[in-house]
């Protein structure tokens, strides 16, 4: 059940992050899910390393969802830097 929740929450987090970073038109649902899940992993690592938060995407809770969105935004900012040489 945890993987299903991770896919759903990752998809929503990736979609919201792509809207914030103005990349929604260039990404499909599969890329939103991938960005959301990888962003959640990145966000969880950052939150654990710097803030001491122990969140997960496999059980839905608000702090974990917010960390997933922030992680996906950070991931898209890194992708923008690599692809275009600047953050939009």
C-alpha cells in the first residue's frame, strides 16, 4: 500500500512543483510522478540532514507532503540549471 501512496503523492507533488517552476507544459503525468518521487527522496534527505525531520512519502501526512513538494522544486531547479544554465 505504501508504494501506491508514494506514486499518488509523488504525482501531485511533482505536478505542483512543475506549476511553480513553469515547466507544466513540458512534462507529462509520468514525469510528474518521477519528479515527485525523486524530489520527495531529495527533500526527505535534506529535511533529515538539516532539520532533523524524519518524514516519508509512503504514509501520507502534511509535513511529508510539504517536504516532497519542496524537494521536487529543488530537483526541477537543478534540472533547469543543467538544461538552460539558469533557474527560471
